[in-house]
C-alpha cells in the first residue's frame, strides 16, 4: 500500500534524520579536528611553548639573557625576548602590559607598589664602588666620603690622600635601578652633582672608569673584572660572602614583576629561574636566593 507524504511531512522527516545522523557522528568522535587544539592526554603536563617578552633594568639584563638562553634550550618551543631600558621602564612595561614581565634592580617605590604587581626576587646583587686599576692610593672609603665625592663636595684626589688631580665621578642616568639603589643606600638626602658624567648603562660606567685614571663610579657586581678596581666601603669588601653575611650594606634585589595572573609560560619561566638549575646560573656572578 502506498503512503503519500506531503511536502511539510517530507521536510520534517529530513530534519529528524539529519539530527539523528549528527548525534551518531558526535558519539563516534568524528568530525574535523581543530588544528589549534592541543593533543594533550589526560594526566599529562601542558606543553611549555610560546613567546615571552621582558624589558627593564640593564643590570638585570645580562642575567635575564642567560636565563632565557637556558630556558629556551630546555624547552625548544619557547622564545624569550629580553630588552633593557632601565628599572623604571621595567615597572612601566609590566604595569601597562607593554611586556609580559618587567625587570628591576631596585625595590619598587611606594607609588609603584600601588600598581599591584606581583614581584619575584630572582637574586641579590651588590653595588661596588670602583676606580681605575692604577689607582693605588685608595683602598677603602667611608660611605660619607663616597657621598661627598658624588655630591661634588670632594672634587680632588688630594683630599683623600691621593695626587693633586680632579676626580671624575661617573654615575647612571635618572631612572636607572642601579642609580636609585645607590642614591637610597649611599646618597641618602644628598643629590648627585650635575658635574658627574652620566652613562646610560653599567657597561658605560665600566668603560669610563677603565679608561680614566681619575675616575670613580659604581657598578653591579656582575660587571666586575680586572679592568676596574673595587674599593672597600667602611672597611668591608664587596663580595658574595659579605653580602650574605650582611656586612656589606650596599646590596639590592633583582626583581621580575608582572600584573595579574601569570600565564602558564610565565609561571614556568619564573619557576625555572628559582629552580636549582636557574640559581646555578645566578651563582656564577650574583647571590642566590635559595
């Protein structure tokens, strides 16, 4: 017996069959896989891959670059791009999302702490006062004498037991984390003289002091070598052991900072920096935090 089906009934039947077919396909796990989907299996760690950017302190920059190289070698799917710019720029980059994280070689100021950034201290560093290697008449200075030299109150080496030669004080630019820490710990309320030669990086200060017998400057300990001579402060040498013991007072933290919740990649990177492997990199030039 033939059953006639009207147009509307045919349409309804087609829709029902199509829906049933869709349910069957979904239940069997068919369909085109999302090319962007991760093939992670249950219980597996998420893949560590992607790109991170950082900007900030030129003191921290060499260490950041070493961290980045080691991290990328361990996780080939990653790329960590490191730039300088100064600690203040690092805080700005982190706060405004210009970079994934910023780097500072000083403690954050009160107004910067109000941004709500998460801070990760990755190492400690000393700031050494340095002169030319041929400067044989200065081995030790008091904090007060260092302050007077950079404030422009002492301008001739003869006032410190040396020859009748004008002192060339070399300092960092405003906004530098190294300068900020030096001002906080050495200068106190005194201001660095406008007559001081300004250099835009630790490398610039190193080069200036290494090239002038009358120069004096200050450097991150990571930049010390035989081309400059470190002088004691209040009888205490700038060394890792003395900083750990708390006897050398001119020290500061190296900080990574970011805003909001860390991405899985950023968390993996900071965890790496604080791991035994990362701190072994720190120990080559700086002071470990664990």
